[in-house]
C-alpha cells in the first residue's frame, strides 16, 4: 500500500492551481482533505502524475452566507461547515446530514467540495446538493462557470468537471420560509457509505426527495402534494427507476424496499418540519 | 461449591495497574516495526494471485529486475529449490508451500517476492512482473468441493477431502432408536477473522557462514511451528533463531499464520544476501493472512418428550481453504473432548470431514473451533425447545452436567475440571433480571415490534492438549508416530546479585498484560510489590526456556503460564529460605519474606535483606553449604490430566473448562432489519480470577469480536473465488458506536488442575455470543433458520412485503429497468461481463491501471486489453469506497 511515484505541486495562488491543472490536465489530481484520494493512491487505484495541493489558498478557504445561499469554498473542511453558526437554522438539511459524513476524524480533514468532486453515489454531500438544487462553481485558466448539482454528477465518480477545472466552491440554497427538511440514512455501521440515504425538502405544494446509495448518482424527484396512496405508488415507481444493484451488503430488492419506506417517512418528517 | 473463593491476601485477585501501560500509552511500545533492523536491511513486497485458481505459466521478471533499487526476486521455482514443504498434521499427499508453485489456489496467494531498497520501489517492481495465468475452475463451497466432479485443488490427493473420520462413543444408535424424537439442525458458520490492529511483520537474516537464519517476527506461537519452519528451511532446529518483539498489537490467534511468511522472507533474505524486512499491509492481511474456518454442520439429537437429550449425531464439514496448513485441521478437533458442551450426554457419534476449497488457508482465530461447534449445539437446543413447545432455558437446565459431578468425564473423553453450571445459570437469571427482560419482550411484541430473547450455555476450553490434533489420525497411525500429549508451560525466575527479581515467560504476550500478572504472582511469593519485579515477555528461541507448547493460544496464560511462574517462584523461595535459615539461625519454614527481606517468623528484627542473601550466593557460593544455591529456577510444567488420545479415540482436548451462560434481548427494526442489542448478560466462571480488570478486558474484547461475527463480519467470496472483503469498507468490524456494554457477572470455582486454580477466559464469548444473538433473532422472527452474519437485508427478507412490479410493466420489463437479479432470491453478489467502448475519463484513467486494479481490488478478475480503446473487464461487485468503479463497469 505505497503510492506510485507522483509529482507534488503546492499552489500558492488560485492562478497557480489553474495553471497546474491546465498544464497537466487528466494527469493531475487536486489534493484537498485527502480522505479519499490518499487511500486511493496508496492502493494504487489512482495514479496521477501530479498532485495539486490547494489547501494553502486562502481565497478559497472561506464559507459563509451570500444572499440566499451558503457558499463553501474548496478549502473548507466538513467539520468547519458543521460548526457554522446556527447551521441548523440556516440550512437544516446540511445540519442533519453532516454528522453522517464519515466520522469525526475524517470530517476534520475532508473537505465539502472534495466530497462533491469525488462524486461517490453513496456520499451524503452530493445528495444534499442535489436535494437542495445547489450549484457547483468551476473555474479554470480559461473561464468560470456554474453547473447545477443535478447536471454535475454524471455517474459513479464521474462529473461534468473538465480536466483543467477546479471545483472552486459549491453553493447550498439557504432555508426558505415554509419549507421543511429531513434526512435519514441507513448503513450497516455508523459512518459507512449509505445503503440508502434519503433527503427530503417539503413545500406547500409538494416535496422533493433525493436518494443516494442506490443509483449511480444521487437522484431527485418531485412529488406533488398528494394523498397517501398516490405517494406510495409514486415512490414505488421511483424505487424501480433508480436501477438498484445487489452487493455484498444488500440486495436490490432490499434497497427498493428502503427507498419506499424510508423515502415515505422522510417526506412525512420534512412535511412536519415545515416552518 | 457455590462459594466464591476467598480472596487471598496479596496482589493476586486485584486489578493492579498494568506494567505494560506506561510505555504503550506514551508511544514507547516496541512493536516489530519499531525495532531497528540490521544495517543494510531491504524491504520486501509480495505479488499475489488475482485468480482463485489458475495454472501459472511464465513469470516474466526481467523488467522488474532491471528497476533501479531492486535486489532480488523470489518465485515459486526458487522456493522449491531452496526449501521443503511445510509439514502438515495429517498423512495425505498434500504439499503446502509458502508461495504458489506452478499453481495458484486462492486470491492473494503469494506468486513472487520482490526485495528492494525500499517498499515503494518493491511495489513499483511488482507492477512490472508479468505472470501468465491459465484459469482453472474454482470451487468455494465446501459441499460442492466434495462432489466427485468438482475441480481438484491438489491433483495427487485425488479429491478435495483431506480427511474423513468417524467416531462413536457409547451407543448412540440405540439411543436414537429408543428416544421419543429426533430433532436436527443444519447450519453454516461463515468465514471471519479477528483482524488485529497490527499486521504481520518479519525481519529475517541469513548468515551463510553459519548456514543459520535469525528471524524477528511478531509470531505468537505455538512454538510447535518452530520445527516445522526449521524443516522447511532445511536447517537444524538450532540454526533457526526466532525472536519476538516486546510488544505485539493483538493477535487473537491470527499471528500463528506468520509461519509461511517467516519461511518466505527468510528465503528472500538468503537469496538477496541481505537482511529483509516485510510488514504486511491491510489489503494483504484481509485477503491472505489467515481466516477462521467456515463449517457446514448437521447436528441431530435423540430427545425425550421432556427435552432431555440422550445422544448427539455430529456431521461436521470443515473448510480449511486452499491448503491444509499446520496445525489445521486443529480447529475441528480442539473441541472434540467437549462436543457435548455443558450437557450430560453419554452417547455421541461424530463424522468429521476436512475439505479444501479455493479460499485463503485457515488457521488459529479467537475461539478456534468453538464458535462453529456452539453455533450448531446451541441452535439445536433452541430448536428442541421450539419443536417440543418448551422454554429454551428449561431445555438447557434439564440437560446440564449436574452440580457435584465434577471432575466430569465427557462421552468423548474430555475431563470437565470444575464448575456449578446450574448455580451459575440461577445467579445469572437473578442478577441479570431475566424476568424483567421477558416482560420487555411481552411489551414490545404487544406493540408489534420484533423482539427476541436468546440463550447460550457454553463450556470454554483452555490450555490445549498438544496431542488433541492426533485424534485426526487413527489409533494405528498414532501408535506409529508415538504418543503426543501434554502442554509444557515454562517460566524462569531469578535473583540478580543486588537481590532484584527477574522473570522470563515464553507466552509471547500480544497485549493482554501477561507481564503484570506474572509480576503479581512473583510479588506475592516474595512479599514484594509487582513494580519491583521485572518481567520479560519477548522470546528468543536461542536463549530462553521454551517448548513446543510455548506461545499465546488456547487461553493458556492464566492457568498454565502464570501457574508455571508460581511454581518457579516457589521453588526459588524455598532455596532462598534455606539460604536465609542458615544465616538467621532458624528453620527454613520459619523464614518469611517482607519488604525485600528474609526474616524470622517470630523475630522480625532477625532479618537479612534480599540483596545480602543474593550477593552471598553470587559472590561466595564456596562458603555456603553443599547443594545448589544458584538463585535461578526454570520450571517446565505439564499437567498429567492431558493424556494422549485413547485407542478408542477418547481425548481430553483441554485441561480447563470454564463455563459461560449468556442471555440477551434484541430488537429487529421493522423497516431496515437492523439488529439492536437491547440487553446482553454474560456470566463467567473462569476459576480463580487473577486480575479482575484483565478478565473484564478479555470478556469485553471477546464480546466485541463475537458481535462482529454475529452481525457484521464475513470473508465473502463470489462463486468464481473472487474475494469480496478486501478492505475494511467491505469487511465490517464493529466500532465503539456498534458495541453495547454487556452486563458481566462472575463466579469462581477454581480448577483443581492448575497451580493457581485459574482457567482461561479469553475466547468464551466468541463461542457463546454469536449463537446467543442468533437464537434471539430466531426468537424475534419466529423462524427456524438464521444465518450469520445477521445481515439486515437477510433478516428483512422475512418480513418485508412481497415486492410487486410497478403498474404497467411486466416482470421482464420491471427487471430490465430495475435490476438484474432473480427476484426474491437474495443473490447478494452481482457479476457479469461487458465490453466497454467508451467510458468517462476518470474511469478510463483507472482502467489504464488495469493490472493493478485486477491485482488489488477484490472482485476485479481479468482485465484484458483488446485494443487501444477496447477493454474486456470481468468485475465482481463490492469494492468498498471505490465501488463506483464496479457500478460503472458492471452490467
């Protein structure tokens, strides 16, 4: 478990990071918290020629409320966001989901944007981003652009990010009046990748439910304000659309069952949390 | 019999501070990787088979050999030329080598060893070795492996069954004919391991001038493996010096499995002409260190209408994996003397088969054979209650070995040394408030919740008879080989010229606290404080007293090793008293020890400091009376009760037998199927308790391992032999978040057979807890069959509503849009083959490392490059944190 040889560039400015990514393209990997990348290097599952360390870039190590979103820079660690002042009021879904992201030890190092950029289909932060309809800010030497969360994730560990682009920040919409938020997850142990994770946003006219751990990326659906029977049917259809798989921990049928049951419960809970 | 032993005055029986902890807590422990290796030591890395079963063709090492920094590359051909196979415990045409020779038989089997200037370069070189594999069909299921048509692992054996023995004690056939009913269970115990925090480590050196090997390894014994390794290395025993480091980061049996790696790294050192160090990494450890055996058991009982069991009929099929590595098939025979558990059952028949499959070879693991036996036996007791409409606890009570019957000779030859099983159960029921738990079940069920109670009564063997494994041989074979029996424990106690006491033990401690308890024992004999006594736990076979039974296994420390320390200290005390008696002018019996002085019993002023006494024996032995005055005593102790197996195959497989009675209440979540342990009570009688804190530590640790076995842990293999549990994201070890605190209860009936009355306590919960929780799950669900680990998905299948396909679709289209598994059936491992023309860039980049992917990711089989843009990938699902890759590639 020793990494293959790689070069290491510690960017001192954002421009340097962009330049390194432009120069090395697909050969480069951005190093932020390293909680996923370093084990992958050690297992030689990833063999980038160059690591571009962005953790010295003060300009992207900030987070805060900007108008109606929480903007989180690429250098912000998950534990920092979790400790944001009154996070449970600013965006309850983030406050509810963050304790499920790995363990306290990995949250102390892992970054919010790193988790988004890694795009594990079972990870909580991509799920929250999709559930809330947040955005990913990409920057490069060429340009800057924003991509909606739902379009950013293109498959397992695959995103719309181009090789020379950096996930510079992500934005999570703040809590909106009259909305309710709920999050539930089931994993075999606390801190494991989810077998099924559910995030719901309830409005007056319906709810949005996003599911992680089942499909090849987090997937959200709108559910119109409806009676219990039609909600059950809609959830059933959704559970089939997610293309669940068998693995060593759970069968596809089991995952569908949890989507139906926990999905229903989490929509109900979000509904009750509406304020 | 019910009395708790009176606490003797002194240190034993008290939870004194551990002498080991100051170093461990301040980072000053000395583990194998902390020891400075000899100058010029090189690093080894091991290339391992990605195939479960394949013929090995050419191994192209030239490119790797040319990599700067690479010193040597060892392959099967070198090992075959330089060494001999590892001896096995049974007579069969099987060759067990530490590396694949011409054929790989499990995923992770060593294929080549690279020795280089550092581990990074060694691993770089692994990537440059090209091995040509010719795939063979793999067999992972032991029942399938027994079929005549099954692919053969070892051609010379002619079958995959390495041993098939039947035993009969009493007249079970008559009892089955006469009994009211026959009740049977058919169970499978899964593969798992106790995964110590510290992995294997070996530093090996070969001195050509002496033709001798000097190896330091965190090996835990038994030292019966020393002759096995010396023979494999083709040197006399005195030319293999084996040393262990002062500290070891846990073992739980697993570090017995270093044997093939010690041989392999020693050979690499010889080939390289330099010392070589190898530290196993976690991926290597999970796939190819050692595993407990998985076992398929059919167990039937001849039962009276009141639940009394007259006879047992055991049929055990033991899966030892790809090689029969000594001391296997010991796991199958360790429990032979106590196959009737805590019960008075006089008639037993047994059929034991040992089967080879394409999985990692098995070896020692906490509980060794006990979890497998008790899972069958205690599931059977619950089944008897269920079928006869009795309370499971009443069935247990009705069959117990009666109080007052000890020492009790079991039907299969075991000698249960002491106990009061019925008394222990009544205490546990009262102190653990079983009545309240039963009320909780009534209440929970009234609310529609899935709540169950489980029980397990278990006899915990300790201090193995070194001859028990010969039960696998016939009486004639045993007669030819010579009787094997006993269990030598050794200890040395000495006074230096300043009158200070040192102790050396050959128990290769792995973190338990052996040094502290040895110090307590000696401190009590000499009237000292434990901190006054220096205890060395590291072992050096060239210098220290040891025997084949030395080491850290079968929970033998408290009963055997601490006892040997006690005997050595007493012998030394007698000498010291004789020396003091002359000086103090009193009879030796009137000499007492206190405050590092020998003094007259009736006149404490008539005294002499240990330093003076010791100085006299060291400096002026000529002035003393004739006789042996040297203040150093080494004791070799073996108990007479550990006799060799009889001609009728009766064997007292262990010296001591503790008793455990557990009960628990669990709830199964109606949505997820997750198990919550609501309450767990574990009653232990491990004889005299030497250090209550350490006993609690052993029970807590054993319980944690057992909870893992019950709920989380399994070394899973796909049908093609792909290994599915290659990382800690796939092999789930419970953490502090998942482990409830059990209520621990104790009673003490001292063993009459050990010097201090102590018995082992380290393994019992690994035997009792998995089946206790399984019994509770079966009770909660009202089902006959439960399988470990209790996967939520498996449990939920019992109560999740039957899935209906969405409206407007047929079954076929639903499966097409949904998933591709057979519905209802719990096929937990998907598998398939797909040709990929274009994949996203990230995945593409990884695919370019296809060889590494295949070698390291469990589940990734062949990855073939068809052209620059076409790869053929054969991937099995379940790759933990990077399982997205699997998703991306599998259809």
